[in-house]
C-alpha cells in the first residue's frame, strides 16, 4: 500500500476520536516554531504542543530563509509574538555541499541550477544565523523573543543555543 | 513563562521516556508530506506518523512553491519516493489577498514589498495546483506518486482531492 493510502486509513482512527473541532484559527500560545523536516523530529511531541497551540513551519534544515513568507503571515494575520528555531544533531544538511547537490540535480534530472540549498557545516552556528536572520528581517516584528534550540536525535532532548 | 521556556520544560518528560535514539536519517516510509503550518493541524497525529517515518515540510498554506528546495534534498539525498500535499478547511490563506498583506507590511513595518504570499480563493484548486507544481517541477523526480488531501479542522478527517 502507498503511504498516502496508509495515511487515509490511519486518519479514520484519529477522526473517530476527534474532540477538537472548535479551535480558533490563531495559535493559542502565540508562537511560531521553525523546525527541520527531519523524520526523527516530531516537534509537537518533543515540545509538548497540542492541536491549536502553535504554527509549525518546517523545511530542510529548519532554515529561516524559506520561512519569511510564512512568518509574515503568522505575525501580521494570526498574532504570533514569539519564534523558536529548532535544528538537530545528525542533520542531513551537514552531509553535503550546495555545489555537490547542484551537480547531482543536473546529472540525475538534466536540470542545471544555481539554487541555494542552505546546507551548513556548523550546527550551533546555523541556529545562531537563523535567529539573526529572523531578528534582522525588515519584514518581521522587532522586539519579540526569538530563541534557538538543538534537538538531539539520540536522546530526544532539546537544549538552547546561546 | 514564555513558550520557549514551556517547551524546554515539556521536553524533559519527552526525553525521559525517549526510546527512539537509533533511527536512521532517511525516512522509513520513503514519503514527504507538505502541510500547512496551521496550529490546528498535527500531521503526525492526523496521518499516523511515528518518529522516523516521513519528512514533514510545513509553511503557510502548505504551498509547493516554498517547498522545492526541501523536496530536492528529500528526494536526491534521503530517498523519498512519494509526496502527499495536505491543505485544510478554514485556512488563513483564504482570508486575505496578497495586495492587502503587502499594504499592511508597509504600514506596520515601513517595508515596501512585492513579495508573493501565495494566498488562494479555492481550497480544492489550491491542492490541485500544488500537486501540479510538484509533478511538473524540473527539479523533482517524475513518475512518483503525488497526491493531495484536505484536512477538515472541524472533524479531524482527511479526504483526497481528485
């Protein structure tokens, strides 16, 4: 069975026990989380989020660069007033360079590209960089808390990056 | 207490009971999910995902436009071979127009912008459009399944968009 069919099947159980049909659109805890798409990281379980609590933005690496559009909408239209960035140990973004992936895309798909893939070599610095990107964006609110965490895929523990 | 501090506190319980420290980096179910950042949607709980199963990419609207970089990495480096797009009822993206938000950003932050916010007016069509964007991207694999779902925030149920 395809994953899509498995999702439809698994959802029947979720919907059968669903009790949260009256939640408002704006996040109840007024926070946006930006996290990596990594399969091993479940931001809701790892951070104690229930349905209705927080915007969760995810992409390869949990990079701020891809998240500006979403954060503008989150802050301007849906009232979030705090941002938390979550990267993690053993991230795929540490395993390749942008040049290498550009070459692979051209070889495998026949499509030349100068796309930036936002890979990084220093995990803690990648978190600091993304906190800075968010704090300094002219499209985002100033004077709200923006903090950065690392999730350890071996222990399930998050720690703050200073 | 800030949400960030609450996350650190909630994580202590998650880490204390953590038993999934040996998962490999590539998603076990070889699938990438693209979903809206909406607080009411928890893709893991709603679709039956456990840690290690799937890449989960999320942004405002669950739009494919922001997700191409992440999907290239997911497919070329981490072996996913299926994509599922999940938008949802009562989406914030149905409540504004791009022009209106551009004006608000300029008024509130003093930053003129011609950014595309990818708002939409027809929910089912937005899913079809994003499936088409992914299927037709020269940067992504051809001949793999790409399917689109709508999650109903009132019932917790997902249904497929044809």
